[in-house]
């Protein structure tokens, strides 16, 4: 007796994402008037799908084209199991007020993982999101970066020689600026969470200057923990003709260092935040310090009266 087969659930990908064979790619096209406003076509557009070699795979056809919004159309195309791999093209044709209009797009079918290209204006999972900081925030972050780099000894130069034998020095930083900025941003978030919620940002220059050290310390602990994990993967025992050599366990030293600092950091952070305990938001009650017990009882009795 034949066993029932489980239906295959299609994997949908957007244009610009890594599309692999057997995936279904969502192809979108948008049309605008000279003023930049989205405008509908006279009729549904026709789509032509071209393989990397230039052969026509589908179309031109308007069958399967759907309308998502004003001036925005969608066509879903399933890639075959044999691809082929490479850059595909989708050509959209339509008319606006009787005038012919054509739009050309492309998508890449590959077996690897490549950065997405947002040619259709849609965000994709895994996109590199930039830091959108103001000039004031960047200035404050740079002050923290300078201290953090010095504390981690992150910046360095490597001596090398060019093809003419001249000495050159190449930057060999341990952590990139983006990585250090991530550590600092996470440290500020930690500062806002423990033990009472606050809402400080990099715009608050006075806060950044006053608590500069503890924010840098939190970022340094995260950097040490990150590097300890990397060093653990590099450490192994070398054996050659019965002679064994075990490199120093850098990961253990880094782990011990940030583990020791972690308790001290959180104790200090709690002392700092306890000194600036914010007023409760929608929680707690306000009461006069000099109120007598009789006054407080009267207030609760009035709150519970029937008429």
C-alpha cells in the first residue's frame, strides 16, 4: 500500500533575497506618474520572465498578476529544481492613459547566501540596518569609543612590506567600529534596564559624561565575552611525532576576567540607579509625608463609601 505523501510547502522569497531552486519568488513592480505618485495602469500589466541565457520562460502574460495596491502589482514565479542558476529578468509591460510603459527588473537564483538588494523597495530579513544617530549622539558615542578602544587595546598596526620592499603599516583592529558601537548601545540599554527603567539616550550629553565609565565598563564586558567565545574555537592541541604543544588558554583568561568584572559591574550599576530612582508611572500612590494616620484612614473610607 502506497504511503501518503506530505504536500510540499512552497518557500516564498522576495526580489533581492537569496532565491534558490524550487523557491517561489514574489516579483513586484510599481508604477508612478511624473509627480512621483503611484498610478494604476489602464489594464493589468503583462510579465515576461527571461532565463539567464535570455530564453523566454514565461509570457508575456497577465495571467497570475495581482494588484496589491494603487500602482503596485505582484507576480509569483516558481523556480524549477534545475534552476538554472544566474541572473533572471522580469519585464513588465502596460499602458497608462494609452501610452506604453515598460519596466525591467532582475533577480538572482543561486545556491549560496548573498546580501539582499532592495530594488523593489521592500525590506528583507538579514538586511544590514544602518545606525541612524544624530550628530550629537555620534559625538557622544565617539567619546565612549575612544575610552573603550583604549581599555580593550583594540586599535593596532601590523608591519608589512610592499612589493618594492618598503615598510608599510596596516590597520589590524581587534573590533570594528560597528561592533564596538553595538557593544556601547547594548551597554546603554543595560544601564536603562537595571534596576529601574530609565529612558536615557546618546542625546543626553550630561548623562553620557557623568556615567561615562560605567557605560564603557558594560561595553568592555560584552567585548571580552565575545572574544572569549572566538578564542575558544581557536585553541587546540598540536601533536607532531609524539611531541604535544598546547597554546595558552586565552579563552579561560578572558572568561575569568569578564566573569569577575560582571558581578562588580552590576553591583555598581544598582547603586548608581538607586540614587536616581524615577517617579512611578501609573503605579504607586502619592501621600503627604506629614499626613496623620487619621487623615489617611479618612481618605480610604471616603473612597469606599456607598453614597
